[in-house]
C-alpha cells in the first residue's frame, strides 16, 4: 500500500511515484521548485535481499546520472528478515550494499533525507534511514533497535523492571523520542499541520557540509549520548600524538 | 555490584619501570586487574568492584596472601570482577605484578 | 585431525583481543589510544548492575606491520559479547575519523585493521550502540573514500553478528578463518523468533555451513581464507596492499551485479551444498570435511576471487 497521506503532505506540487516489486516505491516529485528522486519501502516489510538489492540498484542508477538530484527515502520497514535462507545468501552483504549505496550518493553530492513513517529496527534501520544524511520522523514512526520484550530476554531482566529503567535513560528504549535524544532523528514532524512540504523544501535548500556525520554531537546536546562525541574527539587528538612511534613503549 | 577498597602496606616497593598494566578480561568467571604505579612507595590500595556480593572477607584474605608473596608497594590496583574464583584472582594478581616488574 | 605445527600456534579463536593485536603487529610497536589507564568506561552498565571494563571491550591504537604504519581496533568478544556500545563504538569511530582526516599527512596510516569479534549492538545501551554501528559504517566509507583500505579480520568466538555483519561487509577486504562466522541475525535469534524448524541453533554443523568461514569465502562474503592461528592472520595482513577496491560507483556497480547474480543463481537453495552443486564445485557435500590444506587448495584451483565490495 502506498503511503498516500504522506506523499500528498510532502509533495503537493506533483509526483510520479508508483509501487514497485518487493514492497518498494520509486519515482520523481517536485519540492521547493526542484525535482527530487523518491524511493521507499512500504507495508512494514522485513528487509530481505530482494528489497535491498532493488533499492540499491535505484540509488546507483541515480548516482550514475551525475545530476546531484536530492534523494528522499520514505521508510516503513521492520527488522531485517529473519530466515536461514537469507543469512545463507549473505544478508549482511545485501544490507551493507544498500547502506554503502546511500552513503555513496551523499558523497557524490546528492542530498539524502529519510522520512520514517513506520517501523524500522536493528539491521534494517541501519541499512536504510540511518544511512541518510538527515532523518525525519513523522506520524506513525516507530524506530527501535529491539523491542523491550526481546531486550528483557537477553538481559534476563523482568519486563517491568526494564520498562522502569527505560524511564531513567533514553539509551536503550525504543521509539522516536529516545532515538532523537541520541542524535538519530534530526526533526519530528506532524503531517496534520500542513507544513511538511515547506519544511522539506527548507531542508533541501540547506546543503552545508552534509557529509559531516555530527549525530554524536547532536546526541550530546540533547542529553541522549553524553560521552560518544567527547570520546571520539579525544581519540582523534590522541591519534596524531601517537603517530611518533619511535617514542612507543 | 559491590564496591569496597582495601588499604594495606607492603614491606618494599615493587620493582620495574612500567607505569601501568592490565591483566585478564571481564568475562564470566573472570576478572580484569589494572595495576598503576602511584601513591606512597609502600602503600597498596586495592579497589574492588564485583558482581558477587558478600565476599569481602575472601578478597581481604587473597590480597593479604598476594602482598605477603610479592610485596607490591606503591601499587594502586583496580579490579573489575565477574565472579572469578579466589585462585583465579591470585593468578591474575601475580601476572600483573610480574608484568609491572618487567624492565621495559 | 589438527596437525601438530598448527596446534602449537596460538589460536586466534582462543586468544584475547590484546593477544591478537600483539601477534598481528610488529613486536612492541603497538601504541594504544585511550587505554585502560584512562578509565574511559561505559556509564550505562551500572544501571544493570554489571561490571564495566577499563577499555569497554574495544582496544584501539596505532602500530606497525612490516614497518608500515597502520591503525588497528580489536573487540574483546569475551566482555559483553564484544558489543557496539556508546564508549566502545565512539573509540572505533574516533579512530576511523582520525585516519580519514590524516590521510595524505605525515600522520597517515597505510591500512586500518578491524579485529571484529562481536554479537552486534549491546542491548543495555541499544540506541547508543545502534548509532555507533551507523557512525562506524559512515566513517569506514570516509576512510575508504580517502584512499585507505579497511580490512576486517574475522575468527573470534563471538563472530561478526548483527551490526557487526554489516560493518564487516563495508570493509575493503575480509580475512576469515574456518571458525569465523558472519551473519546479521544469529541462529539463536532466528530460532527464538521463527522456531526451531526455521533454524536449529544447536545443529552446529548447520550453523557453520550457513555462517562459517568456508561458506562465506566460497560465496563471496569474505576475500581471504586463513588457518586459525594468529601467524596465518598476520601473514595475510602483511600482503594486503592498496589493491583493495576503492569505494566508488564502479565498485558498487560491480557489487550490485555480483549480489543480483547470487540471488538469481542460488535464491531457491535451502542449504549450502545445493549452492556448491550449482556453482560446480567438485566436492559439494564434503566442503566441511576437507582438511585446511585441501580446502585452501580448492580455493586456489577454483580461483575464487571477490574483489567488488
């Protein structure tokens, strides 16, 4: 099923989006007076090799056209598909290939933005929305790494104890707010306020050094990841100091 | 998690030049021990953080044995324990002391 | 079964992350960054009443291989399953960013070695761990973009699972041993979610046929296959040079073709021996039973090479 509400909220000035094989969507749209490419996953589909390779193929074709058109990803996936067959075929390579293709598009000058309108979890989240330069969460978005029940099983803690702990820290709880606090989600939009098309065109106009991954700095500012940015910066400084290996020992 | 610090004195300072060393891994039934050369030359300070509650007297006995064997004066020893047995603890302490005594 | 000269070598699988680093680098050349004496530890484990580690299970630094400066990072699979978490992840990300930033300067390194040994994201700090995986992937690609190869070495107890499987496949080159396993969802996770008939995680032979080093290198999920001793990993690391594919549109187009072909050719197979029959291997059912030498001979004979990733 195509996310018609979302599409009309984002692209009121027209589009050619259509559903493709394996719960994908693709096409072009107008935003802020320019053409954009749009790709997506529909129906909360667990991400398997078929869906991943179709999307990566679209992305690489867009990069090859060398026109630096922005790419908007509309994401409603689930976790990675969990079957023996997919793992046997090297699902990790398919997911990584999709992640690499999206990141390469960013490096090649395409503005990449994901709009999360459904679920996304674990490896599927990493391979899709988390590989774009900017992630937006809209109505219905529910990102997670793993649901609390599964975390409870692995950590051997009762679910109610875990739920209680989740109130104290955003560091492991599922949902838009905790993930925004760690820097994953850049902005949270409401479809009903009629401003999404305008917000999207504003994002597209803002293309200052988008390839600088500063999500850890964002997470520090929002209090969801207090150490990551600082530790990474300390390592960067120490790396240069450690380059004089003659003094090692 | 139980935390406590054991303060004791050695007869002599531990030899060697290394400023610090790490032995062991915080795996199940194992522990890691960080040795740092700092503080009074004869003082031995052992900071313990352990997942097993109620064994402080056992730790005190193991540390006493270790100090008698090695005389690790001037050592600040920090331990992260994930349920290691006393013989494993002593083994790792001896390993750490040996590494600190190394020439380089 | 295991020849004596191999048995007496220190095993990669059995060794700690620090022992692997010592064995991989030129003797005495390792210079650790943010080591245990810096006490940079996870602030989140206390909430779960779990003991932290002084290095958070991630050991990073610089060193030499055959006199060449390299950057190195090793996960300690015995601590919290070698998981990606806030601190462990930020150490790796910081190292990779530093390598990318210093490419072409006097501080540059020739190669990055990632000694992955991980169950994936640390669930006690799941969101921070997930972000660390994503940031690691971005940073690996920046390093490759700057012309520095990133090499994954897989052969530890925890394997390369979850986000670790994705990180592995983002590297320029993957060295693996028979014990090495690469996957996204682990067999236990699939069994828990989909039932034992989907994946029996206690069937060790099946687990290795699906995720293990031999299957991965034959299928194209790894590039170099080595015996399980540290010395063999070191030898493979010595010969890696800048022939590893750069991150480019051409490389990813070749990977697209390779992965499309795999799906078309083997998409209906249920187990790896069916794949080896279609691939025309001479001993499709007996891959797991070959000695290490015979398997390495087979790889040479088949001319298996997968350089598009």
